[in-house]
């Protein structure tokens, strides 16, 4: 599967939600991912399997995980019509301040290779 990089620099194809929809996974695997995400991201709420449906940040009209659907970085990137934040004239803006180190590294590598 080819790597798909999100606006923020994370690899969509490396996210647990992405492969649950792109390949056939047995129910037990999906349940384990939902339980893990409930602990990590649920803030006291249970994340349901249907909440994890995602075709990747760059998909047009596709399914998005609830966080990705409301992500300010994604919204900005789509408005600016950039491949990802490394292609933005305002890179690295305030929206990226809480970005993970992995995502920052990915964006820096893309920026350097342009």
C-alpha cells in the first residue's frame, strides 16, 4: 500500500483507522483497535467501530475519523489547496505547534526535498 501523508505530516496509511477500511480485518482486530483508541483518545467515551471509518485525510468526500473530520490543520490545507503543510507558504505556522515529532520530521523532509 502506497504511503498517504496527511496535511499535518502523519502517514494516513500508518494510522490504525485507515487499514481497517482498506483491507478485510476480522472483527476481533477492529475491536482491539477501538478499545485502544478509547483509552488513548476517548476522554471517557467509548470509540465505536463506526467512528473509526477513515479513507485518509486527503480523501474527497470519503469517510474520516471523527478527529480528522474536525481537524483545523486539514481544514486549512484544503482551503489553501496544498498537498500538505510542507507546501504551504506559511509553513510552519501556529496550527502545527502541537504536531507530533514524527509528523514534524515528515514535513521537514518533504520541505527539504522540494
